[in-house]
C-alpha cells in the first residue's frame, strides 16, 4: 500500500488563497500547490509561508505555480479565482468575466486532477459552483460550494455576542443561496440545545423586544459580507471565508462526516430539482454523502423558496449569456 500526504490545490492565490494555504500548513492538512495567473506571486506567497515552518512547526510542501500541470493528482481543489466587481461594471459583466475564469479553471481541473473534489468559493457562488460542475462533469457529490459555513458562523458569532456565551456552544444555521435572500434559521438556533429565542425572551422579559433583537441579528448576518467590504475599503472578507472552506476540506480529508451547510446540488430534496443551493449535508471522504432534510414551517419554506428563486434567476442569466 502506498502512503502519501493529501495534495491540496488552491486555484487563485489572492487574499483568500493566501490564508487558505497558511491554514493548510498550520494544520498539516497536506501538501499545498497554489496556482495563479499572476507571475511569481503564488511562488512568493508560498515561500513566505514555508519560511515560517520552523517557527510554526509544520512539515508540508508548499509550492507556488503558474502552470496547471503542477496540480496533477490533487485530492482537493479549492477555487477562489475570479475578479471582484469594479466600479462601472454591470452585474452581467461580472458574471461573464467570472464565468469565463471558472470555465478555464474547470477545464484544467478536469485535465490535471480528474479525481479531485472541488470546493468553490468564487462569487457569485451558486452560479460558479453550477458552472464548475457542468465544466468538469464530475459527480455532483464532489463539486460543492462554500457559503453556508461562513454565513452560519457569522450568525452564531452575533448570537454569542448578544447572549454573552461561548460561540462554540452556539448552533445556528443559514440555508439558501449566498446573497441577500439567505435564510438564517431562527427557530433552530440554540445554545447547547436551549433555543436562542427562549433565552432572548428571558433576557428582555418581552417577546416583541426579543424578536426585534433577533431580526437585527438576522439582517446583520445577511449583510455581513457588505459590512466587512465597507470597512476594508479595498477587497472583501478573506480570513473567515478561508477558515470556512478549510473546515469543509478537513471534513473530507479526515472523513469526519461533519454536518455542515454547504452549497450542494439538490435533486428533489427540499422540493428543488437540479439547482445548487445551501443546505445541511454530511461531508466526508466521498464529498456530499447525504443531504440532511429538515422540517421547515410555512414562513421558513417561503423564505427558502424565495432564495431558490434568486438562484434560478442567476442561472437564467448565465443561460442568457451562453454559459449554461
Ligand atoms: N485563473 C486563476 N486565477 C485567476 C484567474 C484565472 N483565470 N483570474 C484571476 N485569478 C486570480 C487573481 O490573480 C487573484 O489572485 O484570482 C485571485 C483572486 O484573489 P482576490 O482578488 O484577492 O480575491 P479574494 O478576496 O481572494 O476572493 C476570491 O472569493 O469570496 C469570493 O467574492 C470573492 O470571488 C471572490 C473570490
């Protein structure tokens, strides 16, 4: 039997790509190849991270490259390649630009890492994952997107701050598409099993006030990406998206069977046929091993359907632009 370290390919060595590589190294998840079209930059980042190996005590290989052949045999590819929206650029322009990039990335992954799993982070997320699956032709269980882990982490963080409890004791989940229509599941949010709403009512002694506080946390969660963008002035969130994707990669590489909200292809589950949407899944060595269905009440189902419709609109736009 041949033993080898897992090989992780990062496609895109920008802000998120850099943090991804450092986290892979710190956790010794495997050898990391970082690909980018910008000459020398991925080589420089990987050298920089590698030169901390003595200090941080990790032993993995880190390589930067501008040649797709170097991702050969990767077990997991994490894709952040793409351009951010620039002033004056329409939504369609951005969709066209990033779709062309994802097509190119997908074709190269198919060629050099045909047995890999692909985790997509590039935005607009739901559309880019759909295109990645179509381009690679990989089984849908092996092509999925990161959005829900981060959106849920944001929601949990706000709840923990509000209740003054450890964030690791907060369970909160966000479903749906990765955009303003995402659905933070208020009714299921809990602190070690105790419903968050119950605790808010206890804290404020008033149901209306508790609802007002929860509504504000839900709104902040939906707009959390924009809040970071507004503060950074340049670029978008990168630490938290990287951590979230690493949690997913780790679940796969260590066959953890984690139950995480992931952008997955629905084939009848939640009443949705053939669209990528954020739902809870079991994530293990085979990728999406199971989609975890749950009871939604009418209000939640309504919000979920609204979110699915937003994803459908995005996919229609991709079709109109000739990518579907
Ligand atoms: N192939 C490979 N890499 C590419 C390509 C391409 N065709 N085109 C651009 N890139 C690279 C850029 O050179 C850049 O280094 O993708 C990288 C993107 O990095 P950043 O611009 O720093 O963006 P980042 O903050 O990392 O976010 C990446 O994730 O969350 C999403 O909205 C975000 O779509 C964005 C993506």
